[in-house]
């Protein structure tokens, strides 16, 4: 009898703990139900993500906020190096990576991608007085240096093309941000910067004496990176994106930052 009582009281205690845990949702920080959506980005990529004083702004920031609103979650933004986003998403440090990030086969080996919400094109920025007049001139004499943002598709393409054109690894100079690569172009450390078209336009508008070469290179799809095992979030994000699209919200966010030409 005594033993029976002991067992029932243990069962009772477990049941009560379970009930309390289930009720504890609101007000508790993140213990049972997850309420924070952690996004990783690299906020030096206007108009997709950049800083305005202490605040984050840009297309990706607004899309992420709209998704978080739809999921009833609080958005938390982590500004990290571009190259650490995929790894951080893969290990669960961040719930998602939104950073004008191109869907590539290599990244797909580590993470899943949402449906694409925008496209980008790789372009080349040179100085206005540059001897490089067209994409063909990029082949040059082997002494030309290309500036890229490390670990981006610009980096990947530049590295592949220099090899094809008979240049060496030393001809690709990798910077932490696109803005740093553009600074290097202005000070003559590199002769061309390979980067996505919209940031290229922003950098050219903000810096005198630069221009974008005519002609497009590679077209890419931007999407949100999510851990492979987090299929629930992937589905939620895809549903939210589909809703934002049909409501016209996605287009209005994009056209706010990229006015139609
Ligand atoms: N679209 C490019 C990439 O995915 C650059 C992104 C970025 O620099 N934020 O690599």
C-alpha cells in the first residue's frame, strides 16, 4: 500500500510538472514554445541590408520582419560576416539566413533554401577613367586585380574566371564587405569589383568616379537559408512568402528600395 502511494504521488508530481510546463508559455522567455526568430545577415549590402544609425534597414530586413509578424514571432537580427551565415544556420545558431543570398549547389549541400523572393545579377564596377571598357577587357594582361566580398558568388566567379583567363589566385583580393572592396577600387588597390547589381548601384551612387560596366554576367536567385532538419520553419517561411506575394506586400517592399526604372 505504502509503495502504491509513493508511486501514485510520483506520477502526480510528474503530471503536475507537465501541466505547469504546458501552461508556462506566455511571459516565459523561450522555454517551451519558441517565440524569437533569429535571422543572420551581413548589413553592408544595400539596398538589401544596411545600417541606418543603430537601426537595420533594407529589403531583407523588412521581408524578415513581415515573416516574423505572420508567424507571431519576435525578429532578432544578428549582423555577422557573410561567410559565417550558412554554417551558423546549419548548426542552429541562427534560424535563418537572409542576406541577398544566392541559391548555389554548394550551399544546398549544407542548408535548405526557401522559395526565391528576388533575383540578382553579377556586375563589374570600375573607375570612370578605367581602361577597362567592357567585360572582354577584363581578361587584360594578367596583372589586373579583382576585388570581391569574401565567400560570395562574386568571389566564386572571380576565382573561376581568373583561372580560365590564365590569372593566378593572387589576382583576386577578398574583402570582408562589398563596401571595403569598393574602397579598394577607389584607392587603386584593385581595378574592378565583382558584386551583385543592386549593391553595385548603391555603391556607385554613394561614391564619385565609379561606374558599372555594360553587360550582365550571371543571373542568380536570392532565397532564405534554413537548416535542413528545420522543415517546419521552411514550410512556415514558404507559406509566409507566398502570402506576402499574393498580398502585394513583397513587391511593395522591393519597389520601396528599388524604384522601377
Ligand atoms: N548574392 C551574393 C551571394 O550570395 C552576395 C550576397 C552578399 O554579399 N550579401 O554570395
